[in-house]
C-alpha cells in the first residue's frame, strides 16, 4: 500500500467537477485530451473521479491568469 499522505484526499465525481468548474462533460474530456485539465483517477471498471486538490489548483490557475490579464 502507498505511503500515507498527510494531506486529506477527496475525490470528486464528474457531476461535482462540472458544477465546480462550469465545464460540460465534453469540454472536460477535450481539455484532458489537450493536456489542459487534470486527469481522472480510475475508481473501478466504469467509474472515475478527480482529486479535489487538483481541481482546486486548476481553478486557482485560471483565476491567477485572469488577474494577470
């Protein structure tokens, strides 16, 4: 088993990611394909999720880019 991480990890499902980011399902997967969005974590044969801290970091990056413009 992997070493315990002191940071609390939380998984967001696709609907939660859509709500947080305002992106549609197809936009999320297009951004992933283009290397512009965090990759999902496999949770099972037909289930994926995203690490909440990676989604938060992506959102913070977008805000920073907006504020620099």
